[in-house]
């Protein structure tokens, strides 16, 4: 199949070929060319609060250990022993499921120990001990540190790069995004609630849906009641740089458009009454209101399945209050999210029809072309 896009048709721009949203071959290319080469958002820094805290991560089938070392710094390693390649740590068994055979090893006492031959590493990935091997025999421990992933943070978000030797900096990848959001105290915010979703749709379908509001009038009546601009002119000409205004008297994303929480003190006048949103390629959505931020971390599980972690971020000032309650925004966003996931699944089902070769972007969906260009820049030179 040619990966060259056809010319515009009747003022409409072509999407990527439909097969690029549904085949294992394209998904495998995306893994290598996008998710293993670009910086990928995996967590919030606060999820690993103290030294020794760790999480096991799955990035498109690659198992990684994210850990905070003794000095409080975050580190990330492939979950692979340098001796025979054994998986160092395994996820705990879910309640009610059959327990796997118990193995020694894992992370304890400031060490990462392999269950197979008990090679052990410190929380910076350096090999500490390899039983029955010594310097006298010519064995050099410094040659067997764990495979490290690149790790950088921005705004309290943790990003990994699985091919750090060839990676640009996170700042280069983020481009102008930090500047546009500079007055939002992202790094100071903390998780007040988390929702998790399983969506039967390709990750690019979900990104394309997030990046346009042509669908908002039909799919999100409750959202448009708070932000009428989303349904005007098919969502065209929205000024995302300045932010999107709410209806008169409304200023945040709740059913009423109001809340008891204060606005972030560092915002300017526009940001106190307008909504902003950013798609941080390849897998982070950030929707910003004056009192909270909703962050979506996409975790593609296959060509037609995406797991989404949705964090609601608030000021510690608000979280510390005895009557703190995020229900007003969580309930509202959960409704909007489920509407989005349902329509994304309908898209995935529709583009799987044997007759559907590609879709088309209407003029008010212009921002969707960014996703097309982003993918083509990375895998467009491959013959499919």
C-alpha cells in the first residue's frame, strides 16, 4: 500500500489510510519509530513520593522499572537482568486471581535483585553483586549496569525515552507548549482523583477526536451548554492561544460552570475565565481550567485498543481543606470522556469496513492535520 496521501478533494484534506488505524504492522512501526524514540508521558512525579518507591510500567509491551533512588531522584530502567535477561520484577497478582509461582528477587532494601541467579543492582542501576563472580576472575561489575531509559520531567509529568542515546531533549520535543502554559502551576498540582478507561479504538483516532470540536455540538450537549463557543461554526476559528470563553457567569468545567475552589493565583485575567487545551505528542492531553487540570495519559495496547489514565490535578491548598470534594468536575468530565470514547469506538468500527480506504478532514478540523504530519514524519518513509 502506498503511504503517499492523495490531493485534497472538494476542499477536504485526506486522513491517513484506514489501515494505519487498525493493522498490527503499522502499530509495530509506530512502536519503534514513535513510542520508542520520542519522549512518552508515563506518570506524575508525586506517584513515587519517597526513596525506594517504584512502579512497573508497560510501554507498548516494553517492561520498565520507574524508581526513586536514595537521593530522591527518579530513574528508569528496562526490567531486564544483564546476566541472562530475566525479568527482575513482576506485577503483584490481582485480588481473586490465581497466584503465580512465587519467585525471590524484586525491589527491597534499596536493591533490585534478579530472581534467577540473585544478581543485584542499586537504585541507580549499578550492579552491586553477582554471586560467585569476583574481580579476581576478571569480572568487571561496571560493565553490567541495567539498561537505562531516558527520563525527564516537565510540569510534574514524568517522560521516558526508550532510546536515550539518539533522543532530542524533552524541551525540544515540547516546543512552545511550556511557554503557552507558563502561568498554570502544573508542577505544584497534585492528583485529587483518577479515572481509568479501556477504549476500543486506535490511539490516533482518540488524538484526532481530542484535537477538534466539529463533533462537539452533536456529541457533547452538556459541554456546549457551558462552553457555547464549541458548537459555533462547527467549532471553527477557536482561539486556543488565548483560551476558549465559557458562557456568561461560568468559568470552569463543571455542570454549573462554577466551583467553590479558588482560581490558581498565577493566572492572568483571560485564563481565569477561559479554557485551554494541549495535545502533547504522542500520548498526553492536558485540559486546563482555572481551578483544576485534567490530564490524560494514553497507553496504546494494540492497534485497536487504548488504555487511558485520567488524572484530576488540584492545588495542595485545596486538597488540604477538610471539605475538599472533586465530584463536581470529576462527574462532569467523566460524562464528556465517555461520550468521546463511545464516538471513537464508533469511528474504529466504521473504518474497519472493507470498503473504507480513508477519511477526510473538513476545514474546521485543520488541527487534525498535525497528527497526520506527526505520524508521517516518523513512519512515512516505510513501504507498507
